[in-house]
C-alpha cells in the first residue's frame, strides 16, 4: 500500500491547517522552495528528514495517519443541547464496498422514538457519516465536521 493511501489527502491536510489543527505529525505534505510554482509537486518525507529544515519549504501540511487522527478525535462528545439525547460516541465501520470502505461518525447513546421516522435506526451526529476508502481520509473529514460544528477541544488546535 502506498503511503499516500495511508494519510489524509493534500486537500484535506490544507483544510485541517486552515482550521488551526496542530501541525505535529509523522508525515508532511511539503513543497520545497526550489519546486516549480507551476507544478503541484508535494512529497511525503518522514518527519526526521524535514523537521530541522522546515523553514526551507514553501508549503508544509501535516499528513495525518489514522493513529494520529484517532488521538485527536474525542472518544465522546456532549453537544450541550437536546438533553438527555446529547451524548455521542466515536464509531467507525469497515465495509466491503470500496468507495465507502470506512465510515466514521458519532453515534448517540439514545434517541427519541417520536423524533425519527426510522426508530430502529442509530441516532448519529452527522447524516451521512464521513466515508472513504482511506481510513485517514474518513477520520480527517469527521474532524473537520466537528470543528466546523463548533464542537472541538484544546487538543485539536494549537
């Protein structure tokens, strides 16, 4: 498996940096000062190859892997509304279908019967969940969604 398939995409890495997520990771998407500005030439070197010389790079973005994203994502969330239906827990599914191989979401610990036309369905924070054939991408998209919804904590940002 290629390294590019084990970390968040360059576009998602850029979005996470815009949202002020910590830029501490093992891998980085980088563009050096010597790179042709007309070419979108980003590499994924290991952190020890670049950290001491990070000022030489024109652009640098954390290329988070699933372990780093699991560490950043809260295990549970309290959305502070709709009590007692306000507690959600991180949940990840692995499926057979390639394009939705991984689905990440927060699942509620309870749901109102009358609030849902499908009472036997799971109460989730987001519909649909964040999905991708790349686990890091699904987790990263979920991280973006909770930050944009205003549900984040100090551990996500610096």
